[in-house]
């Protein structure tokens, strides 16, 4: 019989290589959860035999017990191969990651490789992914009365299901375990999810430049995930430039960033975010770009390169993703990134700190004032151009905020606004508090 090393079989010439053998045990367990090691066989498969007595077997057992964590209980036996005494160790264990002498290893072909910190994190997450799923945890203290029946009815109707009472409907959706509501059920259909989760919110901001030094508007929204996605879309459409095209006799509004691409990004942010983090999803609108920031890095060993080139997806929140899929918010096969790139090819993705960013580049904002001026046969003043630009970014901006951004007094701002109104370029819709600026073509 010819012996050859494999990913689950290791050969050692004698117990003088016991330390290396213990490392091999750990490496094999972390890869395959079972394996065998022979003492008395050289690397090339030649059986040379091994001195064996009770003390030899006892020493091996003690070393394995004291040097490997978590503990394993291998079978250690004396065997005879080609009329020579050898030792065979059979071992198994599913409690990875295993450590030898305080370090973790992984079997690659017939070698034992030290596991990097990132690989170790992935191994731990993979092992515990069922236990660590935030959305499948029981929401302590939540009752059926905390669920918004109207939201649940809408969801069931949209997914082609019948409403059978709150509790029974949630059970059929898999959002109840042992009679208790799961986190996914509460954050999707709760009347007030913030009562249970501090991170059930969306933070939005508009900045006057390409950094965060000058803020024009800041708002924070609370509610269920469906509420937050809707608020994110409304905020986005209310603070980016809207153009138009004509189809037949109809005017169609066209945002400078594709609406469907943005919607995909904001849905992905809430679908795949790390809910163990107390941070919120952020929507930041800058002079040159729009950023959707989601707590948590890419999940399941994904990289930016993989999601861009291979269009693959890993679900951090299986239940939430499943519910989104039922109402066609997400595709089954992780088509979100592919859809974004098809609609907005220049979209950038990056990981920064502990967040994942989707970054959309804004189009045609630098010449807005100049183009409006050309519509009426004259150029606007520099101050009027700036006023128009800032109003295009935030149609609810105040005269005081314009004064700070443009760099002229509030009185001068009012005078310029009056001139723009007289030219028919600008009008005020609604009152001072709830109204907004409307720029006419």
C-alpha cells in the first residue's frame, strides 16, 4: 500500500515531529473537520516504523489535549504496516476555528498555512452565521400590538398573499419563532421600530460644497424599513436637479441621477446593512456627488472587485432580503449592483471605516445658472447664478442659508430673488415655513 499526503492525510516519520503534527491536525480540522495522521511513514510514503509503547501513546494524547483549542478527543492507536509498528491518529471536530499553540492554521493541498486575521474573521462568521443573523433574533418585549396592521396588509396584498390576522400572517412569513416576534418582523412592520432599535433611522444631509464644511439641510427620519426607503427617495428627488423629456404629449421628469439606480442603492443599504451596529444609513448630497452610506462592510468574503466584475451577492440579513424579494424590492440572484452599473456606469463603490459607500456622480450642475440666463437672452449675475444653483440643490433653502453660502447679505439675497421673480425665472410655492422655490424653464 502506497501512502501519499492529501488535504486530510498527513505523514510523519516519527513522534519527533509531534509539534508539526499538532499544527497539521488543526489545519485539517479548520478545512475538513476530519483527518488522519500517521507516525512511522516518511513524506515520500515509505514505511519506516516508529517506536511505540504505552508512554508514547500517552504523551501524544496529553500534547494534543494541552496544545489544541477547543479540545478534541482523537483515536490514537498502534498499528502494523509492512511488519513495522506505526501510530495512527484519527480525529474529527466541527467546532472551528481550532488553534494550535495559540494560532490558527488552514490546510491547503498538503501544506499548513497560517490563517490571516481577515480569513479568521471570515471563518468565525461562516461558522456562526446562523446564530449571528440579527434579523432572525427574537425581538425582546415586542408584542403583536406593536405591529402596524395597515403596513402588513399592504405587504401581503402586494406579494399576492391573504391577510389572516397579524399573528398568523407573521407566522406564515416566518417572522415568528416560539410565539415571539423576530427583529425582521418588527423593523419591517412595526408601528414604532425606534422603540426597539435605535438604528431604525435614516440621516440625510445636503452640503453646499464637495465636503461637509457647509451644510444646507439636515434631516433625520424614523420608521419601518419601507418608510425609510420611501423617505430616502423623496429626499433625493427633492434635492437633486430635475430635467425633463417629452414623450408624446407628456412631460417626464428626469433626475440628473437615474431614479431606479438610486432606489436600488438605498434598498441595498437597508437590506444588507449591519444591524448590530447602532449607526444609521446616511444619504449625503454634495455639490458633485450623492453618497449612500451603509453600516457594515461587504459580507461573506465579498470584495469590491467581485461585486463589480462577477455581479455576485451575499445576504447578511436573509429574512429581510426574503421579504424585500416578495414585494420585488430586490432580485433573487443579487442583481442590484448590476442594475446600478447598467443605469449609472460611473457609480463608485468603496469601503471606508466600517461603512459601505455607493457614490453617484452628479451631472451638469456647474452651468445651471448660466443656462437659465441664456433662456431669457441674458446672463445672470454671479450672485444670481449661485442662488439658482443652490436652489436647484435644495428648493427649500432659506435666505439666511443663501447669504452664508453666496457670501452676500440677506438683504442682497432678497433683492436678487426679487429680480429673478420679475424675470419669470423663479416663483415661491407655499408659505415661508412649508413652501419651496420653483425654477421656471
